[in-house]
């Protein structure tokens, strides 16, 4: 049975001091799609430069290949969180929201973080494939369960590239 997902979108608000190439490479590694990151330089509220990086898996096929790349540990953590408080993660548009630690991701680790965290994060929005009569929370749990099985079967996440792991 295919994973019930339409698309996956990643967003990062990075300071002007961030290594944008490294952040872009980390997003590409997570999505499993090369040259998918768009970066826009813009002034912050206080005037200092910042970057808005976005990356997407806009087709069902790409999105279905991407979700298992979170790996078994992250998917287990997300499933536990969904079972205790699904309304905190799923919006009225049937999108599942989560945040990943940006520093961890640039070091080749995929770590789920709390929404209240103020450090730089990767905001992830997963558009669920929900049809009339479906319960979005059940669809999200089914997605996570199936993605976890696929991740375990395929040994995901794959190791980060040598370049990504350099300090």
C-alpha cells in the first residue's frame, strides 16, 4: 500500500552567518533530491541579513520516497508524539508539522525537536493524503507506521555524505 502523502516541504530561516551551502546540502540529503533548494537573502526584522531556504518533494512519488528517510528513531518518536497529542501536529489543511534540529541535520543526524525550541530548526510540513471520511490523525499514524517499516527494510536514513560530516 502506498504511503498516504501528497508532498513534503522543508523551510529554514538561517542567520546571515550560516554556511548556506552546508545547510542546502543537508536539506538535499534529507529529501534525497539534488539541487532542490532555493535560497533567498533578506533582511531580518532588525535589519541584519538572513536567508530563507526552501526545498520540496512536490510529487507523490518523491514525497513517498522522502518520508522513510527520517529513519526509524525519528519516526518512532513522531509516532509516540502523535499518539499523545495529534492536534498539536496536524492542521486544518491536513498537513503534519514537525521541526528538526538544524545543527544536528548539518552534522548528518535527524533529530525531532519541540515546537517551543528557539534555536535554528528545519520546519517540515507533510501534506497528508486525506479523503472525505478519513480521520487525519489515523492517516498520519498510518503514514508514520508504513514509513518506519520501509525505513527499517531499506536501512534508512542512509549515511550522510563525507562532506556533510566534515566539521
